[in-house]
């Protein structure tokens, strides 16, 4: 460092001197400058020596400090190592002690296992001895009681089964009653309100298939010379005319309800007019066909207007009107559909649902019956396909498809449609059956009830809507009566076809009679 300083100072002085020599000759000023330069040079040498000494001192101090720090760290590390060695030594002694304890415990366990083995051998011997004694005792008991152990077990099992069945029946009935009570209250309120507000005509219309004639002469006029009139009627209407020995009557036979109606009205008009010949027949059939089509459209529009429905496709309206000429169990299907729509609207209002959508689904639920004579499949699926074709809402389509449980219901409205259909079909006077069919169904109901063990007598009442079963009290308990009612209901469901529902009531009573003399 001193050499560098001297070199810098010498260069600076030389530069200054050179400049001065070039500008002027030796003078006093130059001499002074040279003298001053010497002084500066001397001072620089002194400063350099001082700096060098200070640097050496500083380096020594740093070296001493570093050595002291190193020694201090070495001392700390040694102390830590000593502590670690002490801990390791302590752990080693502790492990040795634990190993000794484990060895002692292992030896004790081995001794206990040997003792247990001896005890198990002794227990097995005692068990064998006990089994032998039990077998001897069972044999003696069977000999004394005169009954085998298996028979005794069976009797106990039957006893416990009967008791468990009684308890299960009581518990199941209580749970069912509690679960049903609340729902029944609400359902009864809604259904009762709907029925009260549904002011429908209780007179059901019949599907007319017989045309009364004023006299026997009219039969000959309808047949015509060589049968030309009856052939013309059958060709023009598509309906078979059956003329037999029935006095003053002509039978119309056709699966198409509209064609049958056209033929009926045509015959009435021809008999009223008196002119019956092929030309007049064709003309009358054409006119009646136009009138019936107009009437069908009018009836469909009337049904929609009655329920306050708008925006329905014209073809759906025509199909609804076609239901005017269709009956089910003597109930007019169009009137039934209007009733269902009205009932669904009332119940939907009580449940805060879409009233118009419920009415629409109820009105269209039997739509498939308008064309099911000419198409394959159930009327529920046919109706759903028609509704889907004419862009009815999904809720309406599902309600049509599910109202006879052919497919699952996907909305509350679909459930309301099924309920409304049952209400309209099962209300008093809604449907009429042939007398023989009615008698057969009543007899079958009573036969099903009488077929169960413990039943004294069964009675079908309320036009077959309820069956009351009187049981023998000494053979059927209260809890068994609960299960008996369910078994009878299931058998009725599997063996009978009937509209609506049938209530099963099991009656069990105990009468004590004594005479005073």
C-alpha cells in the first residue's frame, strides 16, 4: 500500500513539474513548488507507514478475536457432547432394566400359560362329564314327560312365536294407526271438500247398441229387397247390423264408438223420414257424419270451457268430444273426465299447486280411450303418446301414463289425478254393472273371506265396496285379526278385478250368555 501511495504522489509531482518546466523556466515559484512537493512526499510516506501499522494491529485483533470465538464454540460443543453421552448412558441403563423386567414377565406368562393349559384340559374333561350327565338327565326327563327334547323345543318355539306375533301385531297396528291418523285427517278434509263441491249428475249414460223399431214391418224395410238396404247401411257406416228374432229391435255391432253412433242416428233419421233406399242411406250417413263430427268438437270445447282451459290443440279437443260416445262400466267417459278435472283442481288448490295444470291433466287422463279400439296397447300409454305428440306439458303426460300405476308418478298433480279418477269412478251411482256380474263379484268376495281359517262368516256390503268378516274369538286373537285383514285384502287384490277400492273389516267379539231361572 505504501508503494502505491508513493507512486501516485511521484506521478502527480512529476506531472506538475513537467508542466511547469514547459511553461516557464526555473524560477522561484518552481523552486517553491519542488520544495512543497518534497514535503508532500515526505508526509505521504509518514501517513503510509501509519496506515500500515494500523492495518497490522487491526489484523492481529481480528485474528485474536476469531481464535477466541473458535475456542468458545469448541468448548460449547464439548459440553453438549458430554451431556449427550450422559443421556445415552442413562438410557442404556434404563433399557437394560426394562429388558430384565420383560424377561421376568415373559417367564411369568409362560408359567401362566402352562397353568391355563392344565386348567383347559381339566375343563374339557369336566365338560365331557357334564355332557354325559345332561344326556342322561334328558333321557330321564323324556322318559318321565313322555315327550322328546325336539318336540319340547318346538312347543316352546311355537309359544314364543305366537307371543312375538301378538306383540308385533299390536305394535304394527299402533305404528300404522299413528302414521295414518294425521295423513287421514288432511286427506279426508281435501277429499270431502272435493266431493262436496263436485255437483255431478249421478245418472250414468249407456252405450247404445240396440235401436228400437216401431213395428216388425220396419225390419223388412231396413233389410230391403234382396238385402240391398242393409248392405248399403253396413258399407256406408262400417257397422254390422244384426237383425234376429228379437221383436222390434235392430242390434248395431262395432268396436268404433263413433261409427256406431253414426249408424244409430242414421237409422233413426231414416225411420223418421220413411224413405229407405241406398241413395237416401248414403246421403243421410254423410249428413249425420258431419253433424256428429261437429257435435264432437262442440262437446270437447264445452268440456274445456267448463274447466276454464285454453290453448289446447284442436285435435285433442276433437278426441275429447269423441269420449262423449264412450262409456266405462256404464259411466260416460267425457263426463267422468270433466269430473276428474274438476276434482283435481279443487284438491290442487287446497295443496297450493297449479290449479289449471291439475284440471288439464285430469281432463286428459282418459284421452287414450277415444282411440284404444283401433290401436294396440293400454289406454294410459296411448293417451300419453297422444299428449306428447301435441306438445302437452310433461306433468300432464306423466299424469296420463301413471293414473293406473303403470308408470311411477313424478309429481303431486299425477297423484291427484289418480285420486280424482278413483273418486269419480267410485262415488255412488257413478257406474252400473250387469246384474249377473255384480252377483258373481259379491259371491267371490264372500268366498275369499270364508276361505281363511278361523272365519265364521263373511258379508259383502255396500254394493261390494266393503267386506265384513266375523271371526271366531277363541281361534283368532286381536293381533291375529290385524294380520287377517291384510291377508284378505292382498288375496282380493290378486284374484278380483273391480273399480275403486274394497274395504276389509274384521270383527272379533266375545259374547257371554247366561240364563236366570
